[in-house]
């Protein structure tokens, strides 16, 4: 860990501690022992998700200036999907790529890269924080997820957007990486389907051709190599049922602040 990473991480952890303090999370053990408190909050969702949502529905992740950019933006997890279909798309510079959007939507459809690039976009310089103990600041450009959702028209009962990725996570296996976010994050202004990093097309190691940026959440929520968006009311029928590859291994579903 270099000095910058150490400082960034301490600042990040400090921010978590501060927001938990502001929410009075320290008092929750006592409160949850009463009868009414779990019912009011809803037992199905983790306590920290509900509490954080009350306070942060519209808050922005911090944005930075070009002077703050990390010299390189490292890769983590998959750096090149071990998937012949993906390899064929990449070999043709993603000319045949199309993002499939389906599930509980009125108008399911596919978006080519050109169509994604034509959607209203946003450019933002933000810091990525990985739970493995590193951070990096990068400049991302991508289609606003809110604009895409307006076109497909989610059903009223939709609660989550699930991101299905191209990379299988076990050697020789077929279970791909996947992630999910709720509709507050899906419609947030800083939530984009990024196709560019630091003014260049998204590199393979960082998720080409499309990766999610959901800036108020930790690194593992930022799905790379996104092939399909599925809008759902619950995770019951999706992989391990916990809303994400790492969540199925025990990570928190809500990784935001
Ligand atoms: N499809 C896919 N998405 C992924 C991962 C992965 O292995 N596969 N790793 C996650 C983790 S843990 C982090 S920190 C970031 C890393 O993004 P980067 O490679 O651009 O640094 O991607 C996230 N999204
Ligand atoms: Mo990560």
C-alpha cells in the first residue's frame, strides 16, 4: 500500500465512521431489542441500508479535479473475461455488442454501443474504494442509467437492477459475476454505464465495453463487462439469491455510505 492509498483509505473509513455516528447507529442494539423497532424498519433489509437511505437518498459522492487523478487506474478481480463469446465480441472491437435490458420492463430492448453513447451522458472524477485496501481516482464518462430506464419503462413493482457480467468466476465454470443496486441508486445522477476512463475507451482490464459506476458504493458493486440488465422485484431466482457474486459469499449487499 503506498502513502496515497493509506491516506485515502483512512479518510474513507473516517467518512463511514462519521456517517454512522450521525445516524446514531451506536444506539441501535438497544433499540432493536424492543418489539416495535424491527417492524418499523422492515426485517427483510439490513438495518444499515435502511438507516443510510433515510439520510443519503440524494447525497452526492465527492468529485475531484483533473489534478487529483491517479497516474494509473489499476485493475482488480477479472482483468480479461475467460469467455469465448466475450472474446469474439472483443476481437471485433465490440461492433456486435448489445446490452440486453429485460425483466420487469414495459419495453425490453437491446442497446448497441453506439446507442449507449447517444444517450444523455455524465462525466465525473471520483474515487474508487476497494475493500481489499486500495483506492484510485479516475475520470469516467458514460450513459446515465436513469436515461436508459426512462426508455425501457420499469414496472411499478421493480425494486432492483441486476447487472449480469461476461466473466465466469470459477475456473472452467459458468457462474458469472453479477451485482445489483436499488432504484435510489439506479436513478441517482452519478450512476452511469461507463464506456470511457480518463478520456479513452474503457480498457479491457477495467470492464470493456461497459461497466457500472455507482459512486456512493464500494468497489465490488461496480460491475465490469456488463452484458445484461435485469429488472426484478426480488433476488429469489438469481444465482445464490443474495443480489451479487460477493454477496453470495457473505459480503454486505448494501456497500454504500
Ligand atoms: N465483472 C466483474 N466486475 C467486477 C469485478 C470482477 O471481478 N468482475 N471486481 C470488482 C471489484 S472487487 C472491484 S474493486 C472493481 C475493480 O475495478 P477495476 O478493475 O476497474 O479497478 O470491479 C468490481 N467489478
Ligand atoms: Mo474490490
